[in-house]
C-alpha cells in the first residue's frame, strides 16, 4: 500500500513538472512572440467616411464637413515646458480653444502605456486651418489629421426623420469596433436606424516601427469601406412647405404613396439637430425639455392620440368581419343612446341626431350613434382584433427606431393594465375612437391607404440603401366589396357634398379627394352639460385634437395625406386647409401628372 502511494506521488510530481515545462517552453513562447511582434509592428485603423443622406431629388440632408483634428504626442508631463508651449501655440492660433479643457483631456488619456497621440481638439473647419497649417505642421509634438463633422443643411425641417449623430459612450464603443474608433454614433432617426450601413467598415495599416514608435515601413494596408449613402423617398421641398404651413399650430402631417413610400413626415415644432453633433449645451437642452410644444418628440411615430372619428371606416370594416351582415341594417339616431336602466347618455356629436342612418351616411355625417349600436352587437374583443389587422394599435414597421405601438384595447388588455373588468360603456366610446384608443399619425395614414387600396403597405422612408432599392411590402386584405365601396363613397361625400364635414375646404381642389375628419376629445363632457361650448371657447389644452385623413385621386388612389392639429378643434375647419394646401402643392409640382404619364408608359420622373 505504501509502495503504491509513493508511485502515485511520483507520477503527480512529474506530471506537474512536465505541464509546467510545456507552459514555459512552448505555450508562453506564443505569448512572448506576440508581445515582441507588437513591439516591432503597429496596426493603425483607418476611419471610414460616414455615408451621406439625400432626399429623392439628391438634396443633401446629412453631409460631412471637411476639417481637421489636433492631437498631442503622449508622455509629456503636465507641467512640462514642451506641453505648455504646444497648448499655448494652439490657443494663440485658435483663440476660441479652451486651454484648461485641453489640458484636462490630455491628462486623462496620458499614460506610460499609451503610445498614441492624444486628440485634444475634435474639429477645426477647413477654412480656419488653411492659414494656420504651415505654422502648426512645424511644431514638434502636434499631429494634424483630416477629420469630418456631421452637418444637417436643412436643420429643423428634417430633424425627426434624419435624426443626428453624437458622441458614443462606453457601452456603444464596446458593441461596435467602428464606433469605438470613430467615437460617434447615430442617436436618433435614420442616423440611428441605419447606423451600421452609414458608418462603413474600418480600414487598417500595419507598419514596422522603431523603439520610439516611429514608422519605417508599411507592411500591410487595407482601405476602409465607406461612403455608403442613403437616398430617401422624402421630398425636402414638400417637407419645408408643410412645416412652414403649420404656423402657430402644433401637430403632424404625413404624405405617403399608397405603396408605402413616405414623401413627407412633419412633426411640428422641431429642433436643430446640429446642436447635438458636438454635444448640446445644458441651456439648449433645458429649453427643448421645457417647451410645452414638445419639439424633441417625433410625433408621427412617438405621438399617440385618440383617433376620434378617423377610426370609423376601420370600425365599420371590423363590424363586417365580425358579423358579416351587421352593416346591412340602418340605425336610428336621435342624438344619444342609453344602456339598460342607466340614465347616462352616450351622445352623438349632433344634439338633434341624424335620423335614419345607413353606412354611407354614417361616414359622411360621422354619426356616433350608428357606431354605438353596432359595437354593442359585435363586442370589444372582435373590434380590437380586426382593427389591429388593419394596422391600428400596432407598429407600422417603418424604418425609424423605437416606434410606438399605441393601444387598441380589449378585455384582456384592461385586466392586465388596470386589474379591472371591461364595461359596455367602454365598448361604446371605443367605437368612435375615444376612451383607451390610442394611435400614431403614421398608423392612421397607413390604414387610410388600406381603405383606398385593400392592401396594407409597410411605410418606408428610405428609397435606396447603399445602392440597393428598398423592397415594397404590401399585404392584401379581403373585404366585402359592397361595404368597402359604400365606405369609400362616404369618404367621397365627406369632401365633395354639402353635408360632408370637410366640404368647405376640400371640394374645390384640382383633383377629387376622399377623406374623413375626426375630433378627438382630450377632456370629458359632464352629463349635466346641455349645450356644449364651442372648441374655440375652451381653454387651449382642453380643446380636442383635429384630424383629417384623405386619399387621392378618388378613382385611382395614389397618395395619402393625413394631418393632425393638436388642440385644433374640428378636423374639417382646422386640419382641412392644411391638407388642401398640400394637395395643391402636389398638383402644381406635377405629382398627379406622374399618374397620367405612368398610365401612358412614360417615365415617372420625367415630369419633375
């Protein structure tokens, strides 16, 4: 037994010795060989140039300004005369530079282990550097490198679409080697959504260096893959026109082709994205945050609003899906309904009622009672289920980051959200786009396109990404042809007959438009109120939001125009004139002649 133990100890001892010998003589050789190689070779990354963003006509919406960065050699002590001389020279040359800040940056990154030049000035404009370059290039310990800076020529007009770039943080650097080298990343809008494309790919250069880190020979070099550009469907001139048209109002406008191409998406008011490129000041940030008009919010995908009567076409189709024969019967409107023995009145917008109402009249005159009665037969679960398939209360899939879903409520949603059961009265008010119903303006535009074409398109801002065209995605939905036709006729009536709610603003356009207005309440009206105050008599933040969503031409739908004016009151009188001006602009600029040319086999772009 003792003999076996001695043999076991002997084997373990020599096993450890052999393992250690392997580690020292063979495995560690690779490690030290790598260190030695690092001492004689230096790999430097070459930063790619960020791709540009243009509108449909080639106008630059995001570009790169050419300039220079300034770096200082490492291993200079903070109180060293050489460092003082370099910093003083820079301040004398560019008086706007802050000496204290540059010293702080240098001190933070200076280390015995860092052999790279330390960047102390991120960007000097090309024109400013030209006169100073001969002098600075002769100063020892200063390194001047070509640099680019993001610039947005159209500023506030396209801010919510294009977004902006900003300085990257440690988390972002760790995830992306390009971001780690460049130090910038897309923070919002298309800059964020397409960041991986726009940033390109790093190049590199491997050099043989001396003990003092001086390059003496280039061993290997690969150029970066850059200039990966994006071309949009956006027409910036249309975008500017709509933005200026809002004037004192706040709100949203979306102009879209029925195939999903977004020609304009305005969130008003907006902000200047150039403020964020080099880091926004505390003063400017607070001004944005404290503005009650919320200029920093992208309202066409992040603004959620009650849809009001703009939901009624979809609601009617939901009734038809759930109970195929439910739309065949007319309803009688005397101005209100009650539920059971309750005395609570669910009122129509018309105090006197609409009398006998069929589907077409219900859309034309926006009768609430028609939808109240139908909803009680169908129920909230079926309504919500079908409305979601129509694109309401769900993300549209647009190529912008962090899109909001909104809400199309049902019994399960309320129980999960509030731990409460669903009540019949909530079904009634949901049927006219009130209560818990919340949608984004882009959802309403998309769903309007579905009404016009029977297909649900995925909206897309970009037309081409790095030379590749974006594929059009459309989902065909089946509807009862008769009822869909009646809904479209009702939308025609809204804009083209005297009893229509948008007749005054939409009937004299050069093309025939179909649409639906909506007034979404933001405060409830007490039962004791016999006569409602006019919207203009209410305090501003108590006024209803004003909707109008449209398509044109009526017989051959090609364009969708949806406008929401926050606290604007009535859709027809407040949002209607904006929509009318948009259609007039499109007509003047040849957008509708494109249709005729395409039908005749002519190139669509030749008319522009």
